[in-house]
C-alpha cells in the first residue's frame, strides 16, 4: 500500500489497519464522579440558541429508543398484533436511564440494539436486566481490559454482524406485495445505515408512509397522529436539521 494512502486518516483509523494494544493494567478504580456529577448547565441549555440542539437530541434518542425496543421485543416474541405490551413501562425505564446518565455526566443511557444478543441467548425476563446491570457494575473495575477488547473493531464487529443478522429475520414479516407497507420499510432499512442514525431512518419511514398512504387513496388506514408526526418530522429536517449540517 502506498505511504500516502496508508497515512490517510480514514485508512489509518480503519478497522483492518488498527493495531491491537494491550492494557496497561488488569484492574483499576473507576474514575471519580466529582467533576461531572450534577454539573448540568440547565439555564444555558434553555436559551433560544441551544433549544434546537435540545430538540435534536430529544428527537434522536426518542426514536432510537423506540426503534430499538420494537426490534428487540420483536426478536423476543413480545409483540402482540404489532403492538408492544407495557410499552409505557419500557419507555419510562429508558427515560430514567437517560436522566440518570445526564446527572452523572456520562453519555446518554438508552436502549441498545445489541440487547438482541441477550434475547437470542434466552433472556426474556427482568432477571436478565439485573444480571447485566451487576456485570456492568463489576466491569467498572476491569475497565483497562474491557477498553482493550472493546476498542479493537475486529473483535466487536463479528458480534454486531450476528446481531444484525438476527434482526433481519423479521424482514420476512413485511408485506412486500403491499407497496404502501414495503416501500417505507425498505426506506427505513437503507436509511438507518446510510444516515448513521436509527432516528433519521425511522423519520424517513414515517414521512414516506404517510405520503404513500395518502396518495394511494388509503389514507384512512392510518391515524391522524401519523400525519401530524410526518409533518413535524418534515419541519424538523427543513428548519432544524438542515441548519446543523
């Protein structure tokens, strides 16, 4: 490989070109929360200049959580007539995690699609969550080793590939012969990886779903709330997201 190519940032940081680095220690104490605990600047976050960013994060993480919960619950067989039982409790749990993460000064705590791996392994009850929480707590003291493994893409990529393959099993349930259903589903499927965002992919599906249903003469098959959401999403992309790049 030419030196000019191998020295390029994208190539040097690529999965295949990244070298495995051993940890400096086996265990370590978790970092102190003092610099970040309850250090939120709420007053500045509510200023007119910052409100668009607040709205973007709200939109992104809400749709990320909804998409992840539906995907994982479909994998677990919890969906009933295309509805998620006890969805309110699931969203409340996600919201509590989000607030707790902000209070601790860490990245947003939300549902992750990697949970499908636990479902595939047999996890179906709240006990699964408790065991995972205990292991995460224990993992705090082994952060050097975990960072060593998690920071090397060739190790984590196969697991994500398996999760993606498991999630694709539900594609067979899409009514592909009904274009008002299949086209929005297809747009979501390609929109998520191309935009690097579950939220943007879902938004594309919501907008196209409302438009296709309306122009195919089947607009009454969906609720008025779907149209309202589609309009809000269009306004979001036009007036908010477009200005942020």
